[in-house]
C-alpha cells in the first residue's frame, strides 16, 4: 500500500540535488523507485548554462514515470519526475514551480539550497530533501531547512558517491536523517512516507501522551532540560524521525529503547534543538531594523552609550552576526561610536561552538550581499569566516531562556522563530520575562510568525508587519514577570524582606500636652497616635487606665477600664478617619466595686514635629449620679419601671453605636492590613527584581568569563602548535615588529645571531651577528618600507653559508606588523657547486691538453666544449662553436650523412665507435679525410648525458 492511497490528494515532494557524478546516482535511485509511489520528484543539478540538457532523455530509460523538463508555473504532480532546465533558478510556491534567470555569476550559485529552502517553506513536513554525489557544499543549508520544517533528509553514503563533497558536507553539519547508498534510498523513503501517512490517519485517535511523557522525562533526567511545554507536534515529528532511523514502528518500543541506550537520548536532544536560521533572514525586516528601529533607538543616546542587545535562541550565530554587521554599518555611516554588548545564547552547546568559530560554508553568499561579504568576511578554503572586528562584538553562551534568568537593561531583544515551537502557555510566560529584561522604550524583535499575544499592555507595536515592539513599563510590569511562573523568577528562596519601621523624631510631648491641657483645664490626659498607642502620659490616669493582663501594651483602648474601650475605640476611629472631636462623653466606670461617672474628651493635634497627627485624650470624674439614672420627676406618678426602661434603651443605643464603631474600625483595620500587605508585596517584588538583576549581572560576567576562557584555550593551543612548528623546522627564523624589535625567534636563529631567551623585546641591532658582509638590518627596514621581499647568500665567520630571506610580517587581516628573517643553511649546496666547478675546470683542462681535436656534445648534439687543437686545426672561433648544434657549425661542413648515421643510430646502440673515416671539404683547410672515435657517457638512468668525439687525420692514423 502506497502513500497516495493512504492519504488521497496529499503527497510528498522530493527535492533531489546533485552535481558531478550525479547522473549515475540518479539512475541507481530511479531503477529502485516504484512508478506508483505517490511522491513527486524534482531534480536540481548543476548544469552547463550554455548547452541543452540530456538529463531528461537519459533518466527516462531508468524509470517508467514521466520525466519532464520543468517550465514556469508548472504544477508539481505525483508519480512524475521534474528536472530543472539549464541556466535557470527554481523555487516552489503553493505547489507550482517558479523559474527565473540566475542573477548571480556562474560558480557562485547555490540552486540546490535555494530550491530546498523554498520546498521546506512551501510543504512543511511533507518536504523531502536528498543530496547525492557532487563537489562543494550546495544543499547543506537546504537540508537544514527541510529538517526544521519536520521533513525527511537523506544523504548518499560518501563511499558510494563518485564525488563526496556535497554528501560529506551535509553529514558533517549533522543534517542527514539517514546516510545510504543511492539504490537503498527508495526503500527507506517509502517506509518514512508510509509512517507519515499512518500518523495522519491516526490523528483523530488518542495520542500516546503517556509514552511521550516518559520520553520527555528521560530527556529531562539526562539533559536537565524540560521539553514538556514544547509543541507536541514538533516533538512528535522529531521522535518519529528517530524511530524511522532505527526502524521502530511503536513509540512505546522506542521509549524502552531510549531508556536502555543513553546515547539515543542525547541524539534525540540534538534533534529537538535543530534550528533553521540564516544571515539576514527576512531581509526586509533587517532593512527596517537598520533604517527605522536602530536610528530611533540611538537618536538621543550619548556617544559613550553602552548599547545592550540579547539574541535569544541564536542557533549557529547567523542572526547575531547580522545585527552586529548592521550596527557596524550604522556607526560607520553616522560617524558615531557606541560600545556594544551583544549577547547571543542558545541551548545547544554544539551550535554555540560553531557560532564562536564564525566559519560558515560558501552557501551564505545567497544570503549576504557581495559588498558585505567582502567587508565583513574572510574567504577561506572551507567557506567564509567572520572578520575579527565583528566576532569581537558578540559574546556567545549556552543558556536556557526558559529556566535561566534573562539578561537585563536591554535596548534590543531579538528572539525569532523560537516561540513557534512552544505551547501558548509557555509563550505567555516568556513575553513578560522579555518585557522585564528590556529597558523602558527597549525594542522586542520577533519573527513574522510570532506575536506578543494578549500582553498588549506591556508593549506598543512599532512595526506590525515585521514584529517590532517597544516596551512600555508600568507598575504592573514587575508583577507580571513574577506571576509568569518562570523557574528563575519563582526560585527566589522565599526570604521575606525585613519590616521597615518609621521612627518618629522625638517630640516635646510634655510642652505640647501642657499647652493643650491649659486650654482644657488640665485634666488627667494621655497623648496617642492615630492607632491609640500612648506616647505620653500627663497627670494621674490610674482611675481610668490600668495595665492590661497578658503581654504588656501601651494601647489606650486595651488599657482602659470597662466600658471605656468601646467608647474610646469609636472616638479614635472617628478622629482618625474624619478628624472629628469628641467632647464630654460620659461613661459609667466600675472602680473598686463602685460605679462612677467618667467624662472623656478626644482632640486631634495636627502638625507635630514628628510630621504625624496625634490625639490628646483627657479624663475627668463627674460628681452626681451615674448616667444610667436620671433625676426623678417631681410628679410621684412616674414609676421606677419607666426609668429603668429609659436607661436600658439609652444603654442599647450606646451599645449599637459602639458596635457600629467597632465594625467600621475593623473594616478600616482590614483595609489598612490589605494596604500594608500590598506595600510589603511591592517591597518584596522590588527586592526580587534587584536580586534577579544581580543574578543576571553575575550570569553575564560568567558568560564573558566563559568566552574569554574559550579564547585563552584556543590561543594556548595555537601557541603550542606554533612552538612545536618552530622547534621542528630547521630554518632559523626571527620575527621583528615595526621598530625591528625581536618578537620571537627559533633556536636555529641563535647560530646566526647570538640570541638568548631574554632577548625578546630588545632591538635586533643590540645583538651581535656572526654574518660577514651585508647589513641585514638596513635591508629589513627597506623591506618594511617597500614591502618587497629580499634574499641573499651570506657567510658566517665560522664558514657556514646561509640563504637569508626577509619578508613582510602580515596578519590574517593583511596588516603589516613587522618583518620575518629566515636563515637556511646552504653550506652543502655551496660545497657541491664548488666541487662541480672544480670538476668542470679539471675536465676543461684535460680537453685542452689533448693534442688531437676533441669535441664534447650533449644529448641533443650541441657542442658543450672543444679542445684548443680543434679551434687550431679547423680554424674556427669559440663564439661560433660553443652552444651550437654540431651540424650548424661553420657552413654546415659537419653535416655529413655518414656522421649523422654514426651519431644518431650507431652510437645510441653501441655506446661507442672507433676508426670511422669520413671525407669532407672544409672551407678553411680544404678536403680532408678524418678518422672519428666517439663514446657515449650515460647517466645512472641510462639517458645520454655527454658524447666525446675525437678526430685525427686518416693519413696520420694510418
């Protein structure tokens, strides 16, 4: 059963990329692929733009599926093979192929990457990417997009590929779901497609929530990271990808397999962290960032301002470097320089390692403009490396944005394409955290697929299309982040702040009370605050107040004798809430078993030195009957019962008033307690905020320290490599700076200059040299000024010969920072040349001594040397003889057929001949019969090196 039958009207599109050697791989693939698989195939190969392609005809022999060359707006159909035409770029949009003329020069195009990216965006999890034989790195970034969309990626096994460049690049980057030979891919592809189709059929059924939870628990235990609030569809696709890798059908079986194989958990963890990013992703958004957002953000900032930026979920660093490049361009264009603190974090430590290195494949030329490539990148054999000035602007660190505290006091927070993988609950917890991390007016930069949700009170939209939001701070913003439920905010330790007590300055209550009491006949009085706490006592208040049983207190209500507390509480509440005065309130008080009438008055006294209002309560005994009894009427008819009823009614009225006052006082106390609680909560939030800020600062310091430690380790490794290299090279080398001061030297250099370890940092002119003759320091200064290398041969006083070279010292950024002197021992070569010269002089002496004419010829029969007797007998000059072919000497008198036969045929075969007589007319001496003897001198390889040709008169020899 095939995928098209399982999911009618829904099919997968397979993008296949290849370059050199791809034709063979295509044929192997389609010979094994059924014609009714239900999938559509789109082939992208690097073709010659100037010649028609025969790929369509060739592949038609390997499959029964229709093989057609693509045309613009062609709808992709299942069970059909579509091939890119020459000199065209191709993309896919809503299932239709989009063809265009390439706008990049030949050799810089990445058509496979371009198509696979568009395929991932258009088809999502139905996209399939396959990389086959080819050179270069085209297709690697396209596979990353396929995996990010939830699709399947297959890569040809490098050993089976004619050219393994493209497959090896994809495998090395970690973007291969499976690595197979081309003819094994159809089976694996069909199995994966069936699994996707089965999942689509089973979606209405209950998902294996329990099994997935167990897998997530294994992940949390092994890695410390909780993925429970990531979108289940994303996690499910990643798990199914791993299941397909191990040919496991049941998720329960995979859960057991993962539990028994810890390495699988780590691999799944890396699968979950696959991110899709690129330089200047959504280019129009970065144009808006440069032209509108950043200028507005920096408009009112001073030149020494520290610009703080955080890129959360930076993956392999492309987005962070993109922002750094924009800032560098903006500062250069505006002639203003800011200090930039750009932090980039991600959960994947492997991705952070890549980001720190700043080395990217050549494919980035599709995303980075040529002028930016030239300005901010260095071309490397492996691709493009970000220049040092940009790399130093960014600090990379491993961080969990959900668990770890955020960076704070930020001007710009960029978090793009991270929240799309999270459940809405977690998104709603992250947005307040991002708001908390930003300064007032700071900018939040999201992807077009993300938004701030219902947190519209925290942000104001600056650009709705490209999702720029400005943080608007209010009192509720700090509470929002504490209520967000993020672990870093909740894990505060629960330590409550100490209560802040306000102590009133000492007030001269005695003088104040005396002044008030003099106006009121100076009864026994107390001064209290608005809560009834006694601040000062004047006169004898023993009949009215007494220490309350239990814990000691100075509250006038608790110390008052019954039933004064009810009356006092009502009067104090009335004064505190409305500023009212209570005068002459009479109350029957029981003292030592006797009922006495007491009158009290309460007066507020504002504007004290303490800055708070206080109350003066005065007590006074009343003579006569208690207020519960009134004088009887003169008429005898008034009964005692009526008087009693009136007293009870009066007492009930007082009780109701006291109860009402108590209720109002309790309500006020409750409101006051609630207000106090809110104040304490606000103080706690402020302390929590301060604590989190300190923690964030500490995290930033740790991050910077980790970055520095990584650089130190890298430099230490490079220093070790350099030391071993210099120690093992038998060439004396001295590194000098622009002032010709010694920076470093090898031990071989100490044989030329008398150097010791402490000489580093001294001018080379202070060091004595063993060289004779030329002044190398003057030559070094000339090379430093002209940048033209210089070399010469010099001899030491001990007789050792050196080849001295002086070269400019260039940094990786092509900056001249001094010169390099090298000394190569050439003593043996000089001795060999002297020996050769001696042998040559000896040979020439021997030749000149021979009485008979003698010629020395090379393998091409050119005259190398001639004896004096030859010049004398044949009356020729050396300048007309040496270096010329034998047959061209004079008027070609030696161009004798017999001599040609001897030299060109007989001599190579027999190595020598003797006594051959030739007769020839010579212009200078007439006709002569000459007897010739010749011998071939061969080298070690058997090739002719030299020929000795001796001659004498035939008559003389006879």
